[in-house]
């Protein structure tokens, strides 16, 4: 049986992660600027750091790849925009999977 306090912290993390992914998605649907790319890097970096801390290594790994892809776009590589959206979709799926698993706990 899991630790109820840890499970609650994981639920809170996943809810916050969902909010970050929603913000990333909304930002991707608007015109990007250096400021918005900086915000996207910041959000991806937060997910990368905290995902592994809560036992969600796939979130951490994909967020790291997302962060790197956004940084490359910020440097002018527009070919990565599809990859960024793929990472966002992967993160959303992983967050939803974790939420479903914790709902069973």
C-alpha cells in the first residue's frame, strides 16, 4: 500500500504539471516572442526538475527534451516546432496516466 501523504503530494504535482502543460499549449497557439520562449523554457525546466523528484521519470525526461527543443527554437531553429508539440502531447499523456493511477490508490 502506498504512502497517503506522498500520494497526495503526487496528485498536487500532477495538477500543477497539468496547468503548466495547459499554459505551454496556449502559448504555442499564439505568436512566439523571445519572452514567450523564455517562459516556455522556464515551465519545461520546472517540470524536468520536479518530475523526477516525485517519481515521474518520463515526465522529467520528456520535459528535458522539450526544454532543449524550445531553446533551439529560440536560437532560430524553426524545424523543431512539431517536435515541441509532440513533447507537449507526450507530457500531457504521462500526466493523465499518473493521475489515473493515483486515483486508484
